[in-house]
């Protein structure tokens, strides 16, 4: 039998009673639901982000967010967070992607000039 748990005024979760939860269920809840807020879409598609979240992420009026469609949802990320994630992903790249592209273009240009 499922039971509804209220985690605050903004969200509720329906699931098995605590006695039936496994460690992986509670780890998921802690990792994925601890910072969850329910937001409503207002006029013109506007969404208001709660002040607690804005403060925690350093968001203020004019801050840019990137909307990423992920599965059947939307993930909003501060633009600076995307930049940090990308820098982290490519920090250990063995070659410069720009340098590699320039080398390819020079080789193609040399090949073209040799043909004509």
C-alpha cells in the first residue's frame, strides 16, 4: 500500500511506507528530491524561481539560464554552470580542438593549391 509523504508546503511524494523502502530508495530521495520545488507556469509561460534557490545559486534579475530538455522534463541551468561543466569535460583533452581544426583546414588548403 502506498502512502503520501509531505516534505513541506511545496511537494509531496507517494510511495511505499518507510518499512518497505530499500536503501537505494532513500538514497534516491536524498540525492534527487531534497532540493525539489513545484513551480507553476504563469502568464506568457513565465516561471518564478523561489528566492531560496535564487540565493543559493547566486541568481539575480537578468541572470541567464539554459533550458535543457531531458527525457520528459526541463532542466534549468545557470549559463555559468554550463560553461564550468564544459570546461571540466574538456580539461584533460590531449589536443586542442581548435588546433586540430586549423591543421585540417591547412592540409585541405595545401591539397587544393597543389591540384590547381
